[in-house]
């Protein structure tokens, strides 16, 4: 077991990547503090972990609320006595032309994705400093931190902001052995991907478009992200801090999609 006894707070555990990370960490022996906005889904994920012999508690949390985040970390310490790790995974996306991007839409995305990350990092680091044993933090951003996507201004700004925040914290707390890294997925098969497919006029054309934009010709799986998260949160990556690990099937490495035009050999 690679995370035996570690107390790790994971946000956004009701579905998708966060759910998979919580389940995987519990299998690796972690004591998981699962935080999500909706009680119905969040509690169900924790009940299944406990039924399978894992250790976890659920705390209903809106990560954009300082009060909720304080209550989350208070619960973690009350239940398990300490905090060794944090995964800031809760996030919301928003796509629309910039002319229609209202201040309310901007605030909603920035408040969850960036402010929520700041609030949770703050409390986690304060708890880690109390034990003096160090700790590990993963901020789940996106391959939007390598380049931008049209119509995603608040999301891109928030996710790039998460990288700056992580690098800054990484260097400030390196000497106290608190590591802060970014995990940046590309397109992963969660509700987001199902929504993209459902919104497309043609499934086939949508699939073909994304295949040509992802050199590995497929979307990723939640398991492929949680495998990396286990490595980053564990003691197997002691020299890693301030890094941004991109897992996107090569998508952000490709300058120009080869379709529909392929140049002759030069
Ligand atoms: N799926 C992808 O293709 C993809 C790609 C790149 C980055 N990401 C990032 O990965 C993370 C997880 O995404 P996902 O695809 O699993 O999405 P998802 O919608 O399935 O999961 C997000 C979770 O966060 C929770 N959440 C949302 N707002 C919250 C809040 N204010 N407080 C607490 N919890 C809140 C939701 O309830 C949900 O459980 C996000 O940060 C997302 O930006 C996803």
C-alpha cells in the first residue's frame, strides 16, 4: 500500500476524476476526507469506500466558501488528527463567446477553481505546519495551462492562476517539505466528455474532430489520472515540487492537427 495511514483531503469527489482519486487513494491505504458540494452523490461514494474496507469520511463542502473549507479541515483533524495531503480537484468549466461572459460567470468559475484552491491550500498548509512532517498538495488544472481554448476565458485564467499559485507555494514551502504540484489532464471520459458529445450535432464528426486533435486518438480515463495522482501525493516523488504534469495523450504537444491537409514530404 503506497499511501498507508496518510490523511488526504480530496475535493469534488462526487463524480468523475475526484471520485476515482478518492477510491484509488483509499485502496492504497489512505484515510480519505472527501469533500463535495452535493451530499447525495458525495456520501454515496464514501459509503461504497467504507463498505469495501477503506477509510473515508464525507464532508459536504462548497470550496468557494471560507466557512465551509474551515469546517472541512476541522472535520479532518477531528476525525483523523492531522492532514498529510490535499487534492484540489473540484472545478467548474464554462464555455461561451467573450462578449457574453458576464462578471457573474467570471466570478463563478474563478471562485470555485482558483479561490477554492487557495482556501484549501491555506488550511492544508497550516495543518501540515502544525505536525512538522511536511505534506503533498496536487492542484488539478488542465492542459488549458499549456495553451488556451477559444471561448474559455474564465476557465483558462483560473487554471493558469492555479499554476502560478502552485509554483509560488512550492518554492515558499520547499524547505519545510510541503510539496505543491499541478496535475493537468487533457480530455478525460467524465460527464464533461458526455456533455460535449451530447451537445454535438453529430457524434461521428465530434469524435473525428477530437481524434485528430489527440495524437493518441482517444480520450483519457479517470484511472490514468488517479495513477499519476498516487505517485504525486506519495513519498515516491520527494524531489517534485512546482511541477505541472500534463496527461493529455499528446494533445497540447501538437502544433497543428494533420487533418484535413497533410503536406507532402519535404
Ligand atoms: N474531464 C476532463 O476532460 C477534464 C479535463 C481537464 C481538466 N479537468 C479538471 O478535472 C477536475 C474534475 O473534473 P471532472 O471531469 O471529474 O468533472 P465533474 O463535473 O465530474 O466533477 C467535478 C466535481 O466537483 C464538484 N464541485 C463543483 N463545484 C464545487 C464546489 N463549489 N465545491 C465543491 N465541489 C464542487 C462537483 O460536484 C463534482 O463532484 C476539474 O477541476 C476539471 O476542471 C477535467
